[in-house]
C-alpha cells in the first residue's frame, strides 16, 4: 500500500474562490486527503489578512470534492460545544458521502481566544477540557439520528507526552503532529507505551505527520519509520492563489516510491 498524501489548504490570505480552486486542483492531482484548519486569524503572513472560519470551510470542501478524505488539522476543542461539534461533523459527513475525519486538539492560538472572548487559561486547563469532552463527542456520535455515513474516525493533533498522546491512545483512530524522523520515533515509542497500558495495539492508530522542514527532506525516513500519511500546508499568499508545486513534487515522490 502506497503512502497517503494529505494537503492542508489553509483558509488564509486568499479569496474563498481561490481556496475552492485549490481543493479541486489537489483532488485532480491525486491527493488522498484535503484539510482545512480552525483559526480566526492568519497564523503567518499578514496578521490581519483574509481568513475564513473552519467549519464553514469544511462544509464547502465537502461539496467541492468527490473522492478525498476531508477534515481539519485540527478543530479547537474550546470554540464549540463538543456535542455540537460532533453533530456538525456528522452533517458534513452526509454531505460528503462518508469522507469526514473529526480532527480535534486542545487549542493554542491565544489571539483567537482573546479576540472572540474565549477563556485562554493554561495548557493543562485546555487539555483537561479535551479529556472531558472527547467522551461526549463519541457519545453524541452514537446518539445522532441519522448517524454519520462513514466510520467518522477521530484524529487528535498534538504531541504532548503525558496527556495528549495518552488521549490519542484512548480515543483516536488517527494521530497528527509535526516531526522530523528522530522526533517521530521518540513520540511513537511514547504512544506505544500508553497503548500498552490500555491494552491497545498501536498499529491501529494511523500516523498523519507533517514537518516544519520541507516534507520531502524527511519523506523516505518518516515512511520507513511507519508513518501512514504525509501532510503539507499551503496558504494563499502567492498573489492570492495557492501554489501547489510542492504538492506535485510530493505526489511524484509517492508514485515513484510505490
């Protein structure tokens, strides 16, 4: 089975039409998954540049594509009632024909919290909230009528060794973080330890990994280490459009590797 390739079309620094065009182009190129993110302001470039909301963007992404898995890297647990977030994802799953991944994390971007009136608190506070809310999300998914079309896998983002990776072992079907090969191997070992304590096979958790370096620099080593999917992020700062040149290179690498 070849390595999956995912791309995060970041909803910043471009018009919505340019983002839709990038989704369609990425699917045509043969990408396996397309993601958005969940912020209210750009994370880089013009701090007050154009930016779109994550759940609405994911809805439009579902309508604009036909084949790829879709989700966010990742939704912030703090911004919505967890049971509402489950229902939002299930509804989008019906729109997509069962292609949605429910990506979630504890949250970290303080400006979002401050500008929109959420309590930022501390990192431990936000992690405790995530631990509290994950069972509520899963419970609501089980109660919804109609239920999600697909399996609605949960993907947890982050790499904190004491809490986040324990939550991955307890609740997630996919784990997302950014890492070079050495860091990934260490974090994977920590995750395996949490899985052992829960009597869970760590191989049942898909590894969706990005890199702060150009992803091709580490692609072979990450896949050799057991990574399931490689991801890269693209924003709209190239003259208000999304430059998918790096994505093309990564897809060519995937196809050549086999």
